[in-house]
């Protein structure tokens, strides 16, 4: 079973972030970069699934500049089997949909049984890329999940805690949604 985990490199929360001369960007000098913590949780969950099944491959994927290799190395050190780095100058100013299209293309090429995303990146707190990728692929998306239990690929039980209310939902996975066309 191949599991793809899509990760993002973000500034460490302890780093002092400054606005650059371009008001739409940050000054990257002196920034310590890390894997977004929620993406680390997704890598850990993928490794748990692989260990529980006794076989499989965990592949991490990230889009970004050359420094992203550090984040992918961190994922390999955690236990991922392989890493894919999408590096192209055209993606330097990629928005959510452009990023989702690039990641969806990798998912189509790799053909995983499961693709995991962190709940959200800690730099922009949007959490939109996973849902956008699912829409582009025609897949179901379970977002904002904090607990994921996948018993033998029958119902996928997702739980989340929000505003002191514990919610549990059940959906079927990893079956793909039918195309809308």
C-alpha cells in the first residue's frame, strides 16, 4: 500500500518574521524553516498505518524552492521511504489552486492508495490545498480531522474536537467519488 503525504516547509514559530520590501512577501534572511507540525502529524499517521499493515511505502511530497530539501530530509529521517521535490521557478508565486494542480498531478502519477495532508500549514493557516486537490481528483476529502481510524478500509472514522464539542463522523474510504461530467 502506497501512502503519499504532502508536506509544506514553513518558518519556525520561534523565528522573528519581517516584511520584505515587497509588502506581499516576508524577508527570508535568517529564517529557520521546518516541516509544518500538522504535516509532521500526517507523516506519523502514515508511518503508523504502514507499521500496522506490515508493508507499504510512505512517500512525502513537497513543492517549493531548493531549501525544501531540508524538510523532505526531515521526513525521511522520521521513516518515510521516499521523497519527491517539485522544484520549478514557475511555482515561486504559486497560489492555492496552482499548488493543488501540481500536487494532484503527482498523485495521479504515483497512484497511492491514500493521500494525507496536514490539517493546515502554520504560516498561512488556510488548510485549503488538501480539499482543492481532492476536488481536482474527484476524491472525497475528510478535512479538519484530528483522529483518523481506518479499520481494514471499511468505514473511515474521523473524529475532531472543536469548541469543546467532540464530533465523530463516518465516511467510506478510500473509494473515489464519481466524476461530475
